[in-house]
C-alpha cells in the first residue's frame, strides 16, 4: 500500500468518524471549531458568552432541557447525545455517544492535564473519606510545601481555600481545581472520590497514583440498587476500568469488601493493607480508648510505633492508619507524621464538641449511615459514664430500607433516642417516621419530634451530669433540604444557642 493510498484511507477514516457520534468528533469540532471556546460548562446557569455547553443526562433533569437557556446566555457550542436537536446555524452542535465521558476527557485536555503533574491520592469508602483526606493533607503538608485537597467540607488550592460545593465535583470543575492547585504551588493533592462521582464519570480518566479503600457499608442504595453494584463502582478506580491503574492501593484488610478487592487487583498494583487483624501491613493493637483521645501500638513496615492521637474511637484508629499508609507510600517519614498527629485539629462536624458550661458532653457528627452511627455510639459509650442520648433523622427521597436500620442502631446504642427530621426533601416527615418506626425496640426510650431544633432542645433538657448527647447526621452542613429549598440550619450553632439560652434560665 503506497503513501497516497494511506493518506486517502486516513481521510476516509476521518470522514467516517466525523459523521458518527464519537469523541473524535468532539475534539475535532470543538477544539478546531469556527468558535473560540472560552469555557466548558455543564450547568446552563453558569454559561458565559463563547462557552461550550455540555448537555448532560441526569436522574432528575436532562441537560438538553436547558439548551435554550445556555444559548440565551451566549453558548456557541452545544455538546449533546441527542442527534435530533435542532440549533441555530450560528451555533455548533457536536453529537457524542456519552456526554459525561466526553466532558471528562475534554475537560482534562482543555485544562492541560493537571492531574499528570500532581501526585494525586484518591480516597473512597462509605465512611471516613473527609477525615482521612483532611488528616492526610495535614500529615503531608510541610511549611512552604502546600498540599491540595478536594472534599466534602472545603477545597484547598495551595494559595487559597474555598468552600466545597460537591464532594467529587463535575469533571470540568475538578480539572479547573487541579489546575489552580498547580498554580498555587501544589505538587501533591488528596481528594474524596464518591461512588456517584465514579458512576457519573466525573473522575473518568483521572490519573490517581494512590487509591485508598476505607470500607463499604449500606448507603446510596436508592441510587446503586444493591451492594454489589455499589462495590462495583468503588473498585473501578482500582482495577483500571476508570482509567490508568494506580501505582499503590491502600485497602482496609478487615473489611470483607476490602479483602475481596485485594484478591481482584492486577499484580502490577502494589497493595498496602491496614486494620486491627493480624496480617495487615499497618496493624493497630493494644488500643487504649480514652475520653480525650486514643493510644495504641502500630506495627508497620517501618517498625513498631507508639501512637497517641487526639481523635476519638476505634474507627478513627482505622482512619489514622489509612493516612499513615499514604504517608509511607509517598516516601515520607511515618515517625514524623505520628508526631504531627497530636497537632491535628479535627474536621468540621466530625465528632465536634459543642462546649458550654453544661455538665454533660454535646457532640455533633456527620454519621448518617447505620455503620457510621453504630461506630459513633459505640465510641461514645466507652467514654460516657452516664446516659447516652442521640438525636438523628433519615433523609427523604432516598434509600427507605436504611431508615429502620438507622433506628435499630440508635435503639441498640443509646439510652434515649430522639428521632427527628434530617433532609426531608420532597417527602413528608410522617412518611419517613413511618419507615423509621419499623426499627424500634420495645425497651427503648424513643421520641419522634418533627422539628429538629425542638428535638435537640428536648435532648439537652433531658441530659444530666456525666451524660452525652450525640446530634448525628448533619455534621458540618449548615442547611436542611425541604421542598427544593435549602433552609439555614447548623446543628452546632443551634446546640450552642440552646445551651446559652438554657444557662440563663
């Protein structure tokens, strides 16, 4: 075959690719289009003149329904899966097979592949992601050497900090944030990777050098339908389905799903396990769980260490070991990091104390899954001489089967239960309570109070010296979702206000 034929055949290939809904079409048309692309947007409300608008499919809304708004705001390129949509001749339409994957790939290219220039650590699991990412950043960061963070509470970009708007942002925002980290002087970054983010291709093709698996317990089954599907999403960042294989996988060796993940990993991925059981690379033993923190012996590849931590409970020992395993695989000193643990100030809304003049403890925690609530109550039980009270709720428009399990856990772990609203969304609180009551035990002192502020107030009134009141489910969140409206509500502020008011009576 001569050179002329090769060129002719390549033209044929290009022609066929351009006429089909492929990513080649996207890059060829968008990058080299007659319009200069000024930004990549998937939210029509954020479109600016010259933007390329990606009409993403969704559960509650379809991006195609917002194309008109995008055009009114000045979008000059529309990327869609719908080949039938008609657009003005002045607007370029690019059809693709998968808009979300196309957005991820194009965003990476548009922002000049910032993930390829960062040592990027991804942390996934049902519980503990925020604590582990925040702690890992604290341990890795040296003076004059910033470490980026993308998580549920906030984003650290090296030279500045901004509030988080989503645990795992949409890919166009994610790559923009990673680019800002490079500009801000970061060479390393740690991020939370949610199952929704994986399934919706927000992290598709992302270069994660280290992946951490914390645990897998019931959550998000309204979205994933069953635990097998939930697990399948989590493992995609470990087994190459999501993109390149990680160099290192750090896995909870005590979790059944973690052990399964270890057995399924390709041999070229280096594995480090952590847990309480024998055989883990990072193993905690001789735990001394105290009211003000924890002390334990750590057996690690670097030797045996005595660890003193201000973080409370067994589950935070697991979180700490996960972070120390990251430190080790990043070739930093585990001994130095253990000394830095004492200076860790914790995470907003994670076992956060509300201090006042009261004779009992008040703790606010994000625990919103059965396992997280069980862990929180178990930890507080070990350091509470008096009675343990819990205020908790279950979200509306979500996994209904989780509600009775949450109530069972609350009844089993607390002396007095105050069931209340969480984020009812569009569902009636009466309907949510109906599901929750199915988990009641006859011996439990339980009360169902729809108004969350009143439920907290009653729990505080009921507490005596030596007791502990756990306000669970909201943590750092400063709002409640009711009928598509975010109503200001911060458990920490509400508890503080009530304690101050009660102290004046």
